[in-house]
């Protein structure tokens, strides 16, 4: 029996460049390279499109805009984006508001969609939660710990049979 090679997706959000730091931490790029990611999902609040240019040197980037993405980014990046890998539908959305009721607000924005996995951002605090019949993954922020104890990114390992999210401290 042939063993399926998992697809590895890099997850990142809330980079806020150049507001919190001028460039992505080298550790982020190193971790995405080490994990041999084939796609990078950015869940918004890039602030500058240079972040996509930098990440594109490792793998293609699928991104959405966040509440801090002004200066034309809202016209260049969608509010909701999606992809499908090994039959698993993945939705990407930034999110809004505070931690209380966050997942319910995100769910309300995507309730018509049949996403199995939802990658979101906004809270700067990484989590993996099953709710509303979906898997929600927030990779946190690699540059701004606003409501978090640590800076993080995520890796989503996908096969046709399994989805395995991992949060990695920077």
C-alpha cells in the first residue's frame, strides 16, 4: 500500500509589518522552510504587502485582509478566501471584535459556506477549537503578543484521511 505524503500548510496572521517590526522574524521563514510547506495562509492584518512578497519566497500565499489592512489592501485582498486540499475545504477569514463570542461572530460570517477547517486571526492568541461542526485554527501572531503570552505560527498537516494542526512558538 502506498503511503500518502501529507500536504503541509504554513499558517500565519497579524504580522502588522511595519507597525510592530520592520520584517518577519527569520525564525518564521526558517520554520516554514524546515516544515517544507507547500502553501502559506495569512489570516489578515499584514499591514504591508511586503509580507506576501517575503512569504512567497518559500511558498505561494493565500491571504485575506484584516481590520488593520488599510491603504488599498482591502481592495487587493478579499475578506474571505478559500482553498481545498485532499478534499478538505478550508476557509480563511480574519475575524473581528474581542475574545468573547469571537468564534460565533466568525461562524456568522461564514455560515453559508461548507468549510471543514477555518483559519482565522485577529486575536493574536493561538488556538485550535472544534465548534459549529468545524475545526477553527488561529495561528496567533509571530510579531505582536497583544493578548497572548507568546508569539506563534501554525502548521496544518493534511492527508485525505486526516487534518492535524500544530501551533509553534517563535
